[in-house]
């Protein structure tokens, strides 16, 4: 018999959620679901089809028709095409709030995210690890509403935080290293992050919120390895 261990990671932009989640998933043999990538993919598909992002009905139809897959830890496919890089464009990031506040989109993606976590539809295959003679399989999902709305009964919930200046510097360095910074200054990146955090925290539906039973992890002064180790310890404590 194997059991399913679900880890919900939420927090503001560039706090280190996806980096931590991917490494954690690799170490534990768990699946990984990047819920933010799904909202990004819907935004991309709307932009590609010149859909007005405020047109609730048209956006809903796009979300219904979009086929999103995660072939590997770092890859995102939209309708059979690799969009892993495209979805990180600044035009997606700046416009995503319209999609994230669309009730129908959230409902469609929530159903897919829950089904992926259960293994009903492919997305997050897990080989798991052995613990006291039993195989523990699981999934790590990161986003904004995972611990509150998507997996409210997750076995472990972590809310990752970091000082906004540190988050902005991390995102700035990341974009610079990838060559996708464009003309943006560190100040632009910080302003964008703050605007998106505010939209995420204040939207009516599924806002960015720490679940009551989530453990807060401030990563401002932590290395990536330390972040991963701390959450890994939390998993072992819960087992
Ligand atoms: O990587 P970063 O934290 O900057 O963003 P992301 O995780 O890719 O998410 C992009 C945007 O999608 C967020 O700012 C939210 O507006 C939205 N999102 C959401 O509403 N709910 C989620 N579970 C995940 C993302
Ligand atoms: O998923 P989220 O938007 O919360 O953040 P991320 O994409 O995982 O991390 C943003 C950037 O911060 C990445 O380039 C990470 O390598 C970097 N970083 C980190 O996550 N943790 C640290 N302690 C230091 C840097």
C-alpha cells in the first residue's frame, strides 16, 4: 500500500516557490504542478488569439479549450506545443491579473489541478520514496490558493515569504541571466511584483492568503538548499 502526501506551497511572486518545489519534488520522487504556469498558458492563448482579456465569456471558452501538460519538471505544453519560455514573457506577467480574477477560468483550472494531484489525469507522476517499509508517493503544487482553495486538506502547507526588495533582485537576476530582461530596470521589476502581489492579495476570488494551518517560511536570508531542506524536514516530521 502506498499513501499520497500532498504539499501545498503558496506565497507572493519570486519568493522561491517554484525553485523550492521542483527540487523538493526531485528529492522526494514526487510530482510537481506549477499552477501559475497554467494561468500563464491561458493568458498566452488569449493573447495569441487577440482575445480581449476582460471579455469573461471569450476567455472562458479559451480556458475550456486549452490543453495544458507538464511533460517534465521544467516544461509546460499548451495544445501540444512547448511554451515553457513564452509564458514567462513580461507581457504575460503584466496582464495575468485579468485571467487570475476570472471566476470561470479559476473553476476550470481548479478541477484540472485537483485531478492532476489525484493522478486522475496525467500531470504529476510520482515514484515516491520508501519510509519505514512503505512507499510514500506525493505531489508538490505551488501557487497562490493551493493551501486555501485547491488542496485545503493537504498533508503539508507552506507559505513562503521574502522581503520585496530581495524578491525583486532575485527576479531581476533571473530575467537578466535568461536574457529576457528587455529594458526593465530593477525598479521596474520591483514595481511589477508589488502591483501583481496587490492584485493577487485583494482579488475577491481565491486571493493570495496564508492558510490558517500553513507554516510560514521566510526565505529572505536562506539559500535555496536551506529552503528545500527545511521543507523536507517538515515532511519527515509529518510522516
Ligand atoms: O513565478 P511567479 O510567482 O512570479 O508567478 P506564477 O506563480 O507563475 O503566477 C503568475 C500569476 O498567476 C500570479 O501572480 C497570480 O495572479 C496567478 N496565479 C493565481 O492566481 N493562482 C495560482 N494558484 C497561481 C498563480
Ligand atoms: O516561484 P516563485 O515566483 O515564488 O519564485 P522562483 O521562481 O522559485 O524564484 C525566483 C528566483 O529566486 C529564482 O531565480 C531562484 O533561483 C531565486 N532564489 C530563490 O528562490 N531562493 C533563494 N534563497 C535565492 C534565490
